[in-house]
């Protein structure tokens, strides 16, 4: 796991629920959307999670996040 409790909770949530949007994750974990996004970005940089939309293309789309090594069939 990681060295941060929210990151661990995010990873456990994705493991149990599959691909999810930031808003879904933050609501389920009762964490702010900003904090959730910050930690998702850190997990993505560490190659622990990935999204179905590259960071540079997210201005108009909402990505779904999943654990690395888990297939994602989620669409926008």
C-alpha cells in the first residue's frame, strides 16, 4: 500500500468497485473532491492507478480511474 491513508482507501475502493469517476470516489469515501483528485493524480504518477483519458485531454471529459493491472471497459 501507500504511505497515505486516503490513497490506501482510494485503491481499496477501486479494487472493490471497479472504474469510477473522481466524484464517485470522493462521495463514497466522504473526502473532498479536491483531495481525492490530488491523491488520484499522485497515484497515477506512481503508476498505481490509470484513467481512460490522458491528463492533457481531460478539459472536456470526465475520466474513470482504475487500478493498474485491472481492465477498464468504462466509457465517458
